[in-house]
C-alpha cells in the first residue's frame, strides 16, 4: 500500500472516530430535561374520570 493511501485511510478513520467521540460526549453529558409530573397536575381531582 502506498504512503498516500495509508495517510488518507488513517485520516478518514480519525475523522470518524473523532466525530463519534464528540457526539458520545454530548449525549452523555447533557442535562436531563425536567419532565412534567402528571400526578401533581391532577391533585385537585379526587375521582377518576371515565370517558
């Protein structure tokens, strides 16, 4: 294999690995969004509503 081909191959693999690492980092370090609590919104309702 020629030197130029090895350089291109290692460069392409390096870019793919760097992008994957970047996005894994972003996914694993994002703060979770607060989800609404459906029970606290219905605290004033004492009976179950059947439709």
